[in-house]
């Protein structure tokens, strides 16, 4: 779909990538405002605000006469996602009793695991058949249906604190700080690490994030209450979720590069490698929640961590001669592990927090997970670039010089190796901390 937009709008591929990069940036920076929105507006108003922004963004993209209007529409969609994801998690945690929270989170996990992966496949198919604008027709129609459902099913209630004031300074610090970190990580996939386009945003972002943390500790009404870190259980779940998102988000980019770039496959074959695991996620996300309520988070997370590692480690050894079915199997096992981890880890980490702190823990988790996902993706792209540099110079040893196939596969070995290490670290964290 991206190439169709680039050709239709007459822009470069580099500029067109900002439709994805800008979306990821704005999704992350919008999240900290959710805690204020949850106080200032009722649940119904919060939901309708998010859906309204999504619908406005979809309509802008549908009717966009040029690239910048299209980008603005994508930014509105990102802001909508940024304020709805933590809200969805919070509702699952505060509106359901302890014995059903994981089940609710498993259903919510479909939006976090299944939908982002199936979206590009559906979008690509629709773009090929009817043009890229047809995808935004579908999004607008679905948003209208969801809005009608919200109006009918979600009852009006009073907001928690209609007089709640927004700390504009804290929001500015979090927006610019997290935005700088995300931009630096995103630029790392296109520029050298010593480039000011990488370290400049990172340095400014880290400094502003530090200032944000200091302000939250001193504020009597913080935008994000850092008291969530007084819970050891939240800390462990927070670390595990960050490892999870850093390990799996970038693979959806690397696998198509491997199939099309190294194996000479088609875009359809690349999609087929990802599809079985994506479809399995539709079943396993809710199932993971149900099993967590019945068996406990430790057992489910251990199985999920083992499956993630069992799929990730063998992928390190894939090369141009590997049958495509191996990539399908390994990625499928990997995706099943992810699906069994997203909901249970989120529920387990938030369940130990007092109810007033749940929105703060949810918002903080989503924001930092976004940064970790961006870091993981950039690290995998950097690994591919480094491997290609080694391959272009003929390798580091005589053994590599005499093995051109090994040289060609080296970039993907490094990228898959990075995600395998993160997966193993996650498994150790689960075995050590999740009880």
C-alpha cells in the first residue's frame, strides 16, 4: 500500500515512510495525556473522543488531495490510538473482578497483537484490488459502527473530576521528551549512529524525560504518578513487557525483507509467512486470558516465553537455502508465544496497583513499550545494515570469503539473533519474577 501512495502522491519513499514513522511517534507522545482525560471526561466521553479523532483522521486520509493532508490524517489516527489503548487496558482492569481481568485483557490483546499484524495484509490486498483509498473507506465505516455501538451500549456517567486541570508543562515535557527518544530510534534505521539526526533527538529526549520525571516527583497532582514503581510486581511486569515489545515488533519488518531480499520470494509469500501466526493470535489472545484466570499468570507466561524463544532461536539459522515452510513454522510458534504473553503480562503487572494508580500504570506501560518497540525495530535494521557492510567487504575471515551464501545471510542472522537474545532474556525474567 505504501508504494501505491508514494506513486500517487508523487513523493519519495523516504518521505512516504513518515506515514508510518509519524504515526508511531504521535501514538507514543499522546499516551501521557490519557490520565488527565480519564479524570476530566467520563468513560463514554473518553471513548467517543477517541473514536471521533479516528473517524476524522480516516476521512482526511480518504479525501487527501496531497501528502501533507494524508500525513495529518494519520497523525489524528495515531492520537486516537494513543488515548484509546491505555483506556482499554484500564477498563479491563477496573471494570472486571479479579477472576475475570485476565480474560478481559486477553480480548483486549487482540487489538494489540492481532489487529496491527493483519492490518498491513488487509490493506495491501485492498490497495491492490481497489486502490489505497479503499482501506480508509473500510476504517471510516468500521469507526462509524463502533461509534454507534458506543452510543447505544456505553451508559453516560459523571466524570471522576470534571474540574481536573491539565499540567501543560508536564505534558509538554513528556511529549517532547518521548517524541525525541522515538525520533532518535526511528532515525537510527536511516542514519549512522554518529549522525546528529540520531544522537541529537535522543539527547534532547532523554534530558526532557529526566525533567519530566523530576517534575512528577515534586508535583502534588502529577500527570503520571510514579508511585506505580513502588510495586515490585509492576516493576517486573513492566520490564517483561518492554522486552517483549522490543523483541517482536521489528520482526514483522525483517521477515518480509528476508523472504523478498534474501530468498527472492514475492510480497505474497512474505505475507503468507506472517499470516498463520497472525491468525493464531486471534484465538490465543483470548485463550491466554482465560487460562491465566484459571491457572495463574506464571504457567501461561512460562509457556508463552518458551514458545517465543523456541520460535526465535531457530530463526537465527535461516538462510537462502532454507525451505520457506521453516520460516512459516518458526514465525508461527513465535507469534503464538507473543499472543500468550501480551494480555497475561499486562494484567499481572497492573493487578497489584491500587485502583487509582491503574490508569497511570497503564499509560506509562504503553508509552514506554512504544519506545522499546521503536528501539527494537531500529536495532534490527541496524543489524541488517551492519551485516550488509561486512558482506560487501568480503567478510571478516577467510572462511566467510569462501562462503558467499553465509555472507548474504549474515545480516538476517544478526537481526534474528538480536530478537532471540531479547526473547531469552524475557524467558529468564518470567521464570525469575512472575509468580
